[in-house]
């Protein structure tokens, strides 16, 4: 096995499949990163998506480090609430799924403490855009607060202080969900079930 590495500044422009092939001297081949023909969102995070929806949360907080996870969770949710041919892995009530708020935490500041994991200048092959998520909510495939949220740095600082106080070893991107929770917590009823999907490094101190 071998590979060739090519470097470019991804902040300058959004690269399409043709740009990628030219930059890598592969104009007669294929860019599998952007190929919808391979149905990437039907492959990535498939089992994880079912673990999430089977937990039956009212609110689900997830760091937005990859749009594939976002798309696949909602597409799995959509499939199960609209079909009579359920996947054998699906174990819950479709009406509960319709009322789940899927909330992704991200940043739009390249200087943020979590920029190395959550910030991207462009997402050229994503499908979720505003119309996409609006359609999901309008069609009742998920609940009305489902969206990608930009967290404010002051709430990230609050999340970091919370983790340090409770002796949690962490990387800042792991705390993005907590920052978003602090940011909107006043709007969440206390009797709701909250699910957190951790996609970063975190380790509880053994002395706790």
C-alpha cells in the first residue's frame, strides 16, 4: 500500500471534484470524496445512527465535526418515520422520533479554541444547507429546533471551567456540545431526555 500527499490552502476557495482531480494530477480518474454515486451518507455512521435514535431522546447534542454524521442521523430518522419496512436495528416509537431535536454545535471563527476540529472554511460536498433541514422539519422528520448551531466563545469558556472544576481531562472540541447546552439551556424543559454524542477525547479523573 502507498499514497501520495498533496497540500493546498483550503481556505482560499471551495474545491469541487474537478479542482481536486487537477490538484492531484488525476484528471482521468475519480474523486470519491464528492461522489454521490457511492451513497456516502448511507454508509458512514450507520450503526451509530441507530444507537442514537433507539435511545429515544428529546434533545440530542452532537459536535459538528463532520456533516456526514449529521446527514446520516437525520436520513436514518427520516427513513424510519416514513416507512413500514423498518430496519431490524430500529427499536423505538416513530412518533417519539418525530419530536426529537437534533442539535449540532459548531463555530464560524477560525480563531476559536475548537477551530482545529469544528471549523471549516468550506463544506463543498455537504447536502444539509438551510433548505434541506427546513424540509426535514416541515415534513415532521424531526422537531423544530433541529439545526446546526454556532456556539459563542463565552459559553465554550464556561464549559471549559465546568470541566476543569469537575476534574475532567478533555480536548476543547469535546466540550462543544456542553457549550451549546449552556447557550440554550433556559429554553429546554427540565423533564426532557437529553442525549450527548461525544466525538472527541474525554477522560474522567480516576480520583472522582
